[in-house]
C-alpha cells in the first residue's frame, strides 16, 4: 500500500510523504543483532547493546596525577568566547537542559561579562561542571543501509549542553594553539588546526592526483576508518601524554575534568532510558573531541 501511494504522489503530496520517508526521532528500532550474532528484542536489550557500542566500558587505563595549575585561563578573552558562541548553528539540538544556542545568544546580549567570567573560571579551576557532561544518545538509522537489523546500521548522536559546548570550543582553540606552540603535531596532520582544515587536505590530494595524471601515472588513495575511535580514548593515557608533552596545567586539568564523571542516557523509540556512567572516550559531536583525539594519536603520526 505504501509503495502504491508513493508511486501516485502528485504536487504537495510529495512533501507530505517526505515526513514519513525520512528517519525521525521516536521511530521504531527493529530487533538488533551485534557482531557476535547476539540478538536484542526488548527496549532494555536494545538500549544495553547500543550503549555498549556508543559508550564502551573502560578496558584498563593508566594511573595519573594532575599537574599544578597553569596560565591558559589568561588567554580567555571576550572575543574568543563570542567567536565560540556565534560559530555554532542556532538550529542545533540542545542537551537535556533544553537551553539552545538561540537562548544563550540572548544571554550574551544581556550579560556578556558573566559568560566570559564563567568560561575563564572553568579553564582556571580546571573544572567542567557535571551538568554539562550529561549526554543523551539519540539513536538514528544510518542512511543507505540495506538491513537495519544489524547493530552497525544504527548510530548514536550525543545531545549535550550548548553552554558546555561554548566552553569546550574555547578550550579546544587553546589546546590547538598549545599543540602548535609546542610542535606536537605532524606536518601531515590536518583538521583541528588553524589554516590546515580537512578541506585543505582534500585540495592537496586532488592537486597531487592531477599532477600524477598529467605525467601519465595512476593515482590511488587509501582511506582508513579507525573503529570506534572517539569512544575508545583512555583518559589516563591522554592525561599522561599531555604531561609528557609539557602542555599547560590549566588545559590538562580541564581535560581530565571534561572526561570524568560523564553520564549518558540512550533514547530508544522516543523513550529516555536509565542514565549510566561513561567510563571511556570523548563524545561524538563535541567541539573538544577532535583536537583531544589528535593529541591522543599524535605519537602515531
């Protein structure tokens, strides 16, 4: 019946049907099968399976001690906070506090000094408040998959506090500047760097391909997908690496707090499930996650 209806659509009916043809929040999640052929049928079983995929447990980590405070907080300026806030899309979904970027921009107009003090204090004290570390994992289907009964056909989008994202954005810029200043990143590293974005990497790749074709050569590109890269990061390993690289104490302490005491709840079929602690990794969609992952893997490159 649905196929017949779609084939006979006319005019505005096309747009009316589009609402139901695209994945939406609250959609039904089919019975899932993981890589070990274990099946999940009930909402609780699906939640556990998806949670372990999106927020895997910590398989062992290094012991660490925090360094003394540093001076990175002195580089938090009004311009830096303003750029962090207005670089975010207003339509981005807020976290569990429902405080959107649109509302935060109104707060900026009313009392920008308070927001600057809040951001600077978070970096100075090395503390990312717990209320900013509560994530909601919205489960959606990956587009174009043939079978949606396999676990890998779904992915989880972390909805986190917008105000926390503003502070993360400022911290990520400071981390990037610190990494550049100390020469921690390879010349081949693109992304999370000023003037060296992922778009620049693609442009260089295309230019080299055209140069090779001009000389009658065949060009190949090898793409590697690191499985569960962000969720598998180990906090202690990252903290110790940052200490060995002599990064600013403020940034190390803030990073440790950012990765500690995190909580996540999965949203299955429109229902928010029980909240659980997250032991490892950095959240997908977080402004601070890419540069932390770059620092974490800098030794490999």
